[in-house]
């Protein structure tokens, strides 16, 4: 059990996953730097469905940025949860991120 905002909750508190930086690479690949300091490689081709179809356009995909810990594209019209991106990404050496 733990206390959260004045309430007693069961289980363990979930870690809040936030993205700090994103670097776009060719072929819909991204390097993500999480606020925890962990860096991971994400293959955005796993994003399926109508909402993500515009990302197949390289110009749209290259608009990736981070807003409030979430990767967004096209001025926030498209986004993906940091939890999903973390779960579907792979560890990547920290010395590879370009600031």
C-alpha cells in the first residue's frame, strides 16, 4: 500500500514514464531519452491504425517533438503514449544521443 494525494492505494505505485528528448533517424526509427536517463531505440513502424498513417510520410514523421513528456507529430495532432513507446523499444547506448 502507498499514499497518493491523501488516499491510501493498494499495490505498488506506478512509475510515471516521460520522454525528455527524441531524435528521428531514417526508416521511422527514433532514439528516445526518458526522464529516468534511460535511452531506448523505438521502431515507429509498429504504430498501426488510421491515426498513425500520416507518419508514413517522411516530412510528417520528421516533425517529431516532445510536449509534456509525450512524443507528438504534426503540431500535436498525432501522439503516442510514452508507456507504449517504452514497452516497444530497446535499450540503446547513452553516448549515441545527439543533443
